[in-house]
C-alpha cells in the first residue's frame, strides 16, 4: 500500500501479488534475526540476547544477525547478505521510498554494519565468527536463554582471510555509498573500515579458517567485489583498476556454479559491465554466459512448475539471487525482456504460483513450521527445548518474511521443521530475494506501462476517503 496525500491511498499490485507487502515483511525478518541489545524491537518474542559476546581481549562483539535458524554469527554470509541488501537499496531506492520504508531499510542495514565496525578491532584484525557451531547446534531454544560457551575467532596477518575481509569491505563500502547523504559522518567511518579491510585482504592473502562451517572456495572474487564497491563509494579510479587486475589474476571470467555467499564472480562480472561501460574487456559476455544457463533451455534443470533448480539444499536462495542479478542486468540494458521474465517467474513461484507461498507469514498457505529456533518457542516463560523441534504443531511465533529453503526437484514440499534442507531460513536466503522484490516494485511503479485506475469512494464519520487502485496490465 502506497500512502498518498490528503486521505488518498494508492495500492500498487503489479501482478498477482502484493510485492510491497512481501518486501516489508522481508525487512522484518532481519529484525527477527537480531542479536545483542534490542532497544527498539517490533518482534514481540525477541529480546536482548548474547550480551556476553566478546573478543579474545574482551572486545565488545555484541550485535549483528544470527545466521539462520541457529544462533551463530558468521561474518562471511552476514557480510554477503549485507552487500546484497545494500546493492539492492542503491539500485532501487525509489521502490523503498514509494513504500515509505526507506528509513526502515536504513535502520535494518545499519545493524550488521555497526557489528562489523566492532569486529574490526585493529587495521589487521577482524573477528569473523562468534559461537561454536557444534555447541550451538546441540541447543534448541531461545537465543535469550543460551548459556553455552560462545568463543570468538579472528583473522590477522598470521591467520589471513582475504575472502571475509573482502566481502566485509564490500558491504561497508556499499553501506558508505548509501549513508553519504543522510549520515556523512557514519558513511566516512564505514568507508575508512572498508579501505583498511580491503588493504588487509590484499596484503595478507589467503582463505579464512572456516571452523567447519561456510568454507570459502576462493578469495579473489571477494577482493574484486570490494574493489568495485569502493569505486562506487569513492569514484577513485585506483579501485576500478584493482578490480580489473583482480578479474584477470583470479580468472573471474569463468562460469560460476551460482551466485551465493561463497561465489561472487557473477556479481563482479555484472558490476564491471556497468562501471566500465564494457570497454576494454567484454565483461557482459562473461555475465550473460552465466545467467543464460539459468533461463529455460539452459543447463540448469527446472521443476515441472517452473523453479530453476540449482541444488536440493535451499534451492530458492539460488533462484532468488539469480533473479536479483537478472533484474539489475535488465536495468543495465542487458536482455531486458528475457531477464525480467525469468526473474518475475522465480519470484512469483516463491510467492505462490504453485498454490502455496514459501514466505513465512505471507500469501496463501505459507510455511507454518520453519526450521527456526526462536519462532518455534512458545510464549515466555514456557519451556523451549528439543520437544519443540520435533513437535508436529505449527511454530507458535511467526518469523515474518522469512524465505524458506524450498521444494524438491518435483515441486514436492513437506512443511516439516526437522527437514532443515527444505525448511530452514537464513539471512542470505532473504537478501537476494528482498533486492529482487525491490527491483520488481521499482520497475512497475516507474515504468511507462498500461494501467487502469479504479476509484472507489468511502465515507467515515470523520472524513471522506478515496482509494485509488492501480492495476497494471
């Protein structure tokens, strides 16, 4: 719903779903995932948690997002999620503004960025993880009641992590570009951290020690991604030159398996297409070689009902990320019709084209039992433990906006909390999904398409009220 002026409301339904509502709910999911001190909190079943998170020297590491249905804080996927959210906000600010949720989006984006500032304790030290994965995954309950040890892990010059340093630099540089207008001092702080992290990652090269979770396959793509966003934030050609050098050094022209928290080649290919005007090297061809494989007729299979199916573990997040890239590419003028049609078909699949929604709290027959600890717990102070994990009942709380993993390759889906491959939720699942939603809202609101305007009048005791319904055709 787009609030209008003088008692007029404009409802924009660019297709069969309320994409604006889905976008707003996705923002709320990131609030569900907050760790630390919750001064202002719209999620009634969440409160302060993990207030003892510290670095090895006692540094304050509270804050950030819990990764998924668990209570771990992993910097690589968290930073990747932040980058994707920020990129979508840079591209589609108009969508957020038309929905009057730009300020809300800024607040949510600032949460992980504040955490990254805390984690970057010196120029050459960055905490990339808080929590022990085995201990955390042995616990089912509220984050507010955790009592297990939560050790912290860092990269430094003796233990390099160019991938996590590069991705975090990308997130902070993108964040700096966004906050330059509303909070230049904060933008400057972010930019300084981004520059230092990029320099650290470039100087002490290597993949970070993943402690058994979120292992990184390479680091050249994250460094190149950071260089691209540093150029966007600074207009300093040094960073664009670095991005192009890294592209060649690490063979980033190669066909990627996906766009994900680990694999950034497609994003670098697309960014360099736009930043260089595709002059000197044909980055666009490298990108289209990737995305064309995701379209019908490409090498990646489809389910009978139309989902491009990259993997059985969280297939919707891969589709959502590809949809996000497709919409950005279309806005760059690349295969506009084909890429938009692809992206819309995938987003519509997630929102309900199969007869059910895969977004918690949205649409028809949404998931009731996501693999998500905090929302599986009854109202406090009732006990929450592994009995809730195995319960056949719906989650007592609603993790609004969370995109779940998704169906099998035949479109079969069982709403079962114990099946984490299909039912877990995660920040990186929602980030590309949210930016794709923003792209869809922005295109249909600002483009010159045919539409009908239906005017309905209603009267209350206080004042006449007019509702204008805009139906795009």
